[in-house]
C-alpha cells in the first residue's frame, strides 16, 4: 500500500477520535516521531533485527504480556 492511501486511513481514524482524547493522540504521535528519529536500525546487528521482527510478529498475533503481568514478574525476579 502506498503512502497516500495509508495517510487517508490515518486521517479517517483521527476524525473518529473523541475530542477528549485528542491531546493524548497528539502526544502519542509526537512520541512516535521522536522515537523514530532516535532509533537507527541501520546500525542494528542482524540478531537484534531478528529479535525485533519476532517481537512484531508476536505482537500482531496478540502474544503479549500486560503491564500488570510484567510488574508482577519483575517483582518476583527482584526478590530472588
């Protein structure tokens, strides 16, 4: 899919966002853009790129760990 249809989809989704959440959306977009500028994947090792790709696949499949579960696991690891 080219950039134009993708941008159109983004615009359509933004139009559906309730006004109450616009500031949150704006902050999220700004943060996304800032992170994209600071991450240089050209220098990443093939191993890192493979792990990142695997993470994306897991996320798309819904194989995620919630923040609550991660906090619980971290607390357990720190007490060992």
